[in-house]
C-alpha cells in the first residue's frame, strides 16, 4: 500500500472515540438523564401536588437519586457488554454453519451466490464470473454470504468491555446533572426541583450538541430530537409522581 493511499485512509476513514462510541454515549447519556430525573420528578411530583411539600428532603432525593444512578448505570453497562458478547456469539455460530455449507454443499452455495448477484443487477455471465472469483477465497466468500445472504454484519470488531464502560460512564456523567441542584443549592425543595428541570434540559441539549457535532447533522434538528425524546420520558415520570401524590 503506497503512502498516499495510507494517508487517504487515515484522514477519510479514521474514527475518533466519540464517533466510535456515539451510540453508547447517546444511549447511556439519555437514559441516565431521564432515569435520574424520574427519581427527582417522582418525589417532587408527589410532593408539589400533595400535602407533603415540606416532607421531601434534599437527602431523600440524593440518596435515592445516587443509588439509582450507580445501580442503573452499572446494570446498563453490564447489559450492553453482554449484548455485544451475545451478538458476537450468534454471528460466530452462523458463520461456522455457513462455512460448512460452502465446503460441503458448494454447488448450492454457488447457485445462491449467482442468484444474489443477479438480484443486485449483474448479468448471468457477470454473476457467474464473480462467483468463480469468490470461490477462490473461502474466508471472503463466507463473509460475503453472511452479509448478502443472511444480512448479518460482523460485530466482533466491537470491544464489549469498552462498549459497556462507555455506556456506564455516559450514564454517570449525564445522569448526575439533574441531581446537581440538590447537591449545590441551599434552598427549599420546590426551588431545587425547578432548577433540576433546567439542569435536565441543559443535559439533553448538551447531548444533542454532541450528537450533531459528531455526525455532522444540522444542530437544531439534532438537539430537538434528543430533547423531545428525553423530554417526553421526563414528563411521563413527573406525571406518574403526581398520580401517586401524597
């Protein structure tokens, strides 16, 4: 590979950590914000519209909020780790089966390959030639059939440990934001709750900005999408708290 091509691949196809783990950052961050705010909203919704406004304490919200933050964050991180591992195991099993088919039922696999290529717009002669070329490289032919026959992408390049860790860290960083007013403000619970609403909105906007920057999307659309989805969940959490008001 010449140096010009190497430089092109490095500049055009390299991914930074944010891009590589954007799904985990958005997934973990959004869930952390909404889940933690649900605790705050649950207590505050019940108190603000009931008779126990003075009964709610900063310590109560913090204890339940922080316990929820770490427990749910760890659960999400481990769940994502297990999900990535399971995806890899499923792919490996299907790949082993496909490789056996290529070795033991070669003619049928050739016919399937030709048919797939023809459905993609190649002529019968072109499909036959391309299949003959694929047949010379078993590994590539297996990968090709996994993608084009079974519709499966290889997930084994994803590190399950880093994926789970990224989800956990994103959950913690964004999930703690709705709790900050209860940590730093010395005021009444109602004021702290309204400040928590503002902090939650700020966190959702920040998450939308990260998403827009990394993906190169229109910023307004990216922010609106994240805020709407997270906002709906937050409103539902508050409404449930009201329903079970003291």
